[in-house]
């Protein structure tokens, strides 16, 4: 037994030595390193689609400046592969919720890609303080009638935020005459766009010289639309089971103060974390509701978080 152990140990040492020698022999030399790099890793230019449109409005891709700006955003978004794949996963979860809301409130379906550009379909805040999937600033939310305080922030309520986004965008469209300009005004503000129109005597987004963020904004939306509609064309591979899905819920109405949400949810078989996942507009562990306002609390159906 001891001899067999020594033989086995010796063979193991020889195997390790052989692997080490093989690794050294296969290590890329200065001569073949460039060849291996070229053969093993490739980045391709992306052919631009012949025709693009936003909300039924054509993009003037015959203009060389427009082509370069569109090319930039397509490259940036397609080759950010990890983020792109996450967007496909989240879109499968949130688009079925957003699409009927856009229809209900009178916005073209393409505005779901504006929501993607704003927040990546995450309930988060920007460094500037814009919040929710539609990324409203607090002042804008209050101006359009959303409740925003220490206990409730309706910028995180998908239906109410979509309703406000629709109202804002339709007002901008009525003022500027196109959905493309309305989308740009969502980024720069109505006042900001109006200022540039007056300065430059142009009324088309594609003819205005704007700050870097707004000049890229609509092209980013267009790039996301193109990518999300053509996964295989741009090298994104996934199965249906890889995508995120929406958890079915039912609604419980609350018209009283709630001292402790963590206690309140116990009869429903969930915890505070799950309550917040489905009601991100709740901003604290309790609710001061002295006015008796009715709130709709979404509770996930049983069995999904067991």
C-alpha cells in the first residue's frame, strides 16, 4: 500500500511537470500573440438599418451627421453586452405592463423605449434625483399631481407615473409638433428646447445643435428599440426561461394609517421586502394616512416566494 502510494505520488508530480511544460510551450510569443488576438477576438462594425422611425416619424439617415450619431449609440448599446442582456430580461417583465398603459393614456408604443433609456427598467433614482422607471424630478411629479412625501412617492407607482409621463409628452408634442421633439423635451425640458428653437430658428430635433446629453438622447432610444427588437441580429442569445417574468398580484385597499407594514403583511404570507418589491412607492415602514386616502396595495399570489 505504501509503495502504491509512492508510485501514485510520483506519477502525480510527473503529470504536474508535464502540464507546466505544456503551458510554457503554449504561451503566446511575441510572434504569434497578434495572430491569436486577431483570430480569437473580433469586434465588428454594425451595419445601420436602411430605415428607422420613432413613433411613426422617419429618421433622416441620409444625413451624414445623423448616421454618425445613430452609429455611435448603436455601437455603445450593442457592445455593452451585460447591460443589453439585462434589458432583454427586464423588458420581458415590464413591457407587458407598460404597453397597455401607453395605449390607455394615448402614447405611441415606442415610448416604452424611452423608459428603458431613462432607468433601464429599474425602480431607482438618478444622481440628480429623478426617480422611478420614468425618472421624474420631484418638482415635475408634484406639478403633475403625484403624491411625494416621506411615506409615499408615486413616481415609483408604474401606472400613475406612466399617466404623468403621457400627459407631459402629449403637452410637449402639442407644443413642438412631433413625438421626436417631445422625447427630446423629456430630457432637456420644454423650456430648454424652446430656448434653442428661438436661438437657432429650427424646429426639428435633427436640425438643432443641442447639449451632448440631449443630442444623444433620441438616438439612444432608437438604438435600444433596434437592439431589443432584433436580439439575434446583434448576437444576443437567450431562452424564454432565462427572461424575467411578472409575478401575478391581487389588490388590497387601505384607507387607514398603518403603524408597521412588516406586521401588516404577515397575514398575507409575505414579508416587508416582498411588499416593497411589489409596491416600491411605499417609502417607509409605516404610513401616516390622516386624510383617509385609499391606497391600492399589490399582494403577490401565493406560492411564488415560498
